[in-house]
C-alpha cells in the first residue's frame, strides 16, 4: 500500500479503538440473537429518530433498500423508473433486479437530477421517480414532489450518500414514500460489512417492507407473499448502535472541512465549485469540484501523495451492462461534461487541518506550475 500523505479510506483510523463495539457484538454472539434480534430493533428505532421518520427497516444493503422500496410500491417487470444519469451503479441495479427499466434524466451543476427534465420522460409505464442525493446534496425536492403529486407517481429517495442532508430544513429520506440508506464501510454512517436501511412514515409501507425483507413471512410457518432474504444482520446493527452516536458530529466535521476547501479553492480560477445554496444542507459524502486540466491535476495530486478520485470516470449510461438501453454518447450532455471535469478530494472527519491545507496548496501549485 502506498504511503499516502492524504489517504482516501479512514477505516484504520476509525477502528483503532473498538473494545466497546466488540463487547456489544460479543453479547449478540453469546446469546445467539442473530436474526431480527434486539439490537436490530433498537437500531431501527435509533435510525428513524435520527432521520425523523416514524419507521426504519434494516436490510442487507443500500441496493436492497432501493430494490425492496420499489417492490413495496408495486414496481414490476416492464415498469419505468426515472432516475439520474450520473449515479452509482447500485441505483440502477436495484431497478433492473425487478425487471424494471431505468429512464435517465440529465443532472444539474449540483450533480443531482434536473427536476425540470422529468415531465418530458413520463409515460404510461412510469411507476416511480428515484432521485439520487448524489455526493450528499439533495435535489430540489419541492419541485420533485409537486411532479409526484401531479402525476400520482411515488418518489423513492436514493439517500445512500445523503444521511442528515436536508432541503428546506427537511431531511433526506423523509420526502418520498421511502428513503434508502447504505451502511457500506465508506458511507458516512457505516458498519463492518454491507447493510442498509429504509425510512418511511407510512404504516402500510412499513409492514410491507418488513414482509419483503424476510421471505414474506407473517410468522414462523406462514408467508402471504414471496419476498427476499434481506435482513440487516443483528451483529451489524450492534455495530451501528455504537456508531450512530457519532453521526451528527462527524457530519458537522465534513461540512466544516468542505467549507475550508471551498474558501481556498474558490480563489483558483481553474477550479469551479458548484453553487452552495442556503436552503440545502450538503453533508459531503463526497467533495467534488470541476477542474481544468483535470487528468493532469489528478496525476499531480496522486504524485504528491493525495489519494483523490473520480466519482465516476465512465458514464453510467454508456456502460456495457446497460447497453440494452441503447443510449449513445451525447444523450446526457451535462453528465458527459461532468465525467471529464470532476475530481473528488478526501473530506472525511479524520483529516487534520494540516492535511486539508496540504491538498489546497497542492492544487494551487499545480496551476501555478502549469501556466
Ligand atoms: C452506496 C450507494 C448505493 C448502494 O449502497 P450499497 O449499500 O453498497 O448497496 C446506492 N446508491 C448510491 C448513490 C450509493 O452511493
């Protein structure tokens, strides 16, 4: 492993001291309370409280949170689901697993889907709208919900990157019929494996989600529908119960780190920062800006020991796995442009002030040298 000055993954730092977590995990193991156990019930309550919904349901992964939410609102083979063109593969994976078809709309400067382009994509087959709170930013949910009401199409939020983000002071995951969250090790709230959660305010949907994640079983011996085996592991829920206490604080730290980056990078004319809107609380799962000579800057930063990344370098809609959608380059021009110009810098809660300065100074130097 390279000896990075500014590494991307903070997991070794985060889990240096884990005795208190192991103690809690040990208890689950020694009581054999592995499936749908006490820790899971508690974690679901804690999570619903954190986001501000009536209910939360733990599932296997963020991808399953999306799939099971779509199934709960009745999505089936042949239906169309409108979503953002530049998202992570998991968003469309959840749609395609049900045999439904992802219908993309292009994005705005803030990386989230452009709500003004949605109506033109609605057909008789459109059965859900799936906005993605990409990078930890929430799209214009007022506009989106108005479209949802007008056409009576349910909204499922892909809030996997958006825990504690909000639009007009209303949290992500509280707008749609459900909100989908991921507990993947590199998400803002993480566990020691895969995991996910679905939030909802509807009792009816809540009951359906609980059935769907556990084979449709209503008791030990009877099932009323067929479902999935997608329970959130009770051991992971125990880990989650330890870590959920830190989420508010770490979110604040990420926001503050991003603010520091903004204050330095906005002075560099070759860097463009998306507009920061007051009514939109960005939780910076990713810190992404646009950079001139992006590829050279990336190379320079890597050489300087800064582990920056591109989220994502290849357009989703042009990937081989989605060839059946028959898209061609240019179908989503903003997404295309962003792929070529974006760069992500580490922004997590464990970075020191010195590391943050090191990053901004490296970017400054790069453009000074390249004049
Ligand atoms: C991480 C992520 C997911 C899915 O998460 P998993 O828990 O890894 O299945 C879905 N959508 C987006 C935008 C994500 O970043």
